[in-house]
C-alpha cells in the first residue's frame, strides 16, 4: 500500500467541505483581513475558497501562478501585503486545529500556502 | 468581438456590454426589468449560434433547449442571430379575481389561472400588463386546486406597474404570467429542522407561502417568522399572522418596527430585524433560514446568520431587486 498523501491524510474533499465554512467565518470575523472581503458575493466566494483549500491541502487543482496574480492584483492595489497573507495562514492553521488535523500536516499546509505568497502579492 | 443580428440589423458587441445593453443602445425596444438575471423579462431566443451557459441560468430545461436566454446576462463568444420569442411559449393568461386593500400601501392581488400552474410557494413570477410593462412579484400562496395565485403589491412612488394595479386594475381584467422562477422555497425531508424566516415590507409575501407549505408537509420543527417594517402600518398582515401563531404551536410570529408611534402595541417590538433575529437564536447551527426583501438588508442578514453558525447551504434568500426601467 502506498503512503497516504497530505490530501488523503486530511480527509480529501470531505475535509475541504468541512473546513470551508469554518475558515470563511474566521476570515470574515477577523478585522485584520475582512475589509478585503467587503461587498463580495458570499456564495461565489465560498466556491473560490474551496478551490484554494483544495490546493493548500495538496489536492487536485488547476491553479496557476497567473491565476493567483490576476485574482489578487486589485487587492494588492488596495494594500494587500505580507501581514495579510500571514493572517490567512494563521486562520488556516486554526481551522485545521479545530478539525483535529495533526500539527505536522498543518505545517505542510502552511508551506504550500507560503509557496504562492509571491504570486498572490504580485511580486 | 462577436456580432449580433436582430431584425436584419447587425450590431457589434463591445467588451463588458450585455446583449440587452447593446440592443437598447441601438434603439431596439426590448422588454426588461431587473437587468440582473432574475425577473426574466428580457427573455430572447437564439436562432443561429449559441449563447453561454450563464445566459440561461434559472430557465426551465425545455426553454433552454428552445434556445431561450436572458439578454441582460448574455455576453456571447460567437456571432449570434436572435429574436424576440413568441410570448405564448412562456406567458400564460390570468384573470384578476380579487383586489384586497391592506395597510401600509399594500394591495393583495389575486389571480385566477385558466389552467393548472405549477410552482413552489416562495417562488416569484413576472406579471405583464402588456407587451412592454412587466414586474416580478413573489407568490404568497401555495399550489391549490382553486388555481388562484396571490401577490402583495406595494405602491411605489412613480412606479408604473404598482400605480396601475392600485389605481386602475379591476376584477375580471386579464394580464399575463411568466415563470415561476427562484429557489427560495421549502424542501421537504427534514421536518424537525428549525426554520427562521425574515422579511421586511412585502418580503413577507413569499414567507407566508413557505410557512403554509411547511405546515402542509407536516413540519414539526420550530418556525420563527420575523416581519419588519418602518412603521406600524407596514405590518400589513399582523392579525392574520397573530392568528396563525395562536393556532399552530410551532409557529412564532415576531413583528418589529424601526419607528416609534403612539399607537404601537406592546406585542410589536421597537427593534431592527437583525436584533430580533439575534434574540431568537444566538447560534443558528443546523437551522434553515429564508431571507426576503430589501437587497442590502438581505445581504447583511446573510452574513450575520452565517457568522453566527448557520451553514451557507441552509441560507435561502430572495433579494427584491428594484426595476431598472
């Protein structure tokens, strides 16, 4: 038997479904980042967040660096910077802790999220 | 850019402009209403080429197959020929049965359908006075054998359709009904779930139908209805809803207003619907919520209820979009 991947260890699609609303609730409640989500369509945002979580959980995704850049360009213009990315990674970790994920897996998720930092910030 | 052909006129689409906007800019007379993909007044038909999936969102499968689409939501990738569809394909005649004056400038319009009309309580239809003037209204009834549909129509200052209904329309006259549409309705299968229904103004209309439907399906969970208005007179269904709550053990009615008046009875709270909702349930985990009425308020309530713990999939909403023509 092969060693389960990060995505499998976290619980795959079901884990993404469980995590997305908890994560989005944390994001909308956090004054450090919620201004970037003002006025966005919540349902559309949830499906975007699902894509994001699938990627950082190591699951199948079609994200490209260009998508990340284009999708955040307008936010960088509004002041999106490293501190906001740090906050999102922190909230991601808190979400996974709440769902009972292992500390080492959470670190791995943070590593994947960090790998797109420069694209997100259009650097 | 894609080319658009309508009535022998060829028009070039420009970036960001919908088919409806392009046609109106070229002086074409196309019926339309909300311009946001909801009311379906701007339904057109494609006769050559194809339209993106998004332009057919919310339409019946049979209509999609016929090439019907919404001009306001259509940004074609290819050249298309389009026409105004034969209205008999999607509009059916109805006769005014009764008009009942309510308080707060609301009239209850009852229409008798000539044939059986399939819908879910809580959905909306578009009513047509003639080929040019239409407005969308929520159904306040649930399907019954008498084939009568009922709507709550508030008089809008300068509103062409509501003024016509309030000032001119008489029993026995005919109008046309298109639809139904919308996904804010009761789905059987979880009878013990608690329900939270919140409406301001005539946002109450679909909620009345949804409650009837829930009770008809033997719903046993608690059903909390919050009706908010600016003034006391805006609670135009107050006595009926009080009676309903008195006779149904699991139905709870929470009327509230924003403005104090001398005649305000104790049973009506001076509070915003947001505060009343928080008082009813601080953590709506596992609840189902129906939110109808003013778009800004519906958006705020959605966020409030989601953050308080309600799952997004359990939040149904019907923001009443203002007409754009």
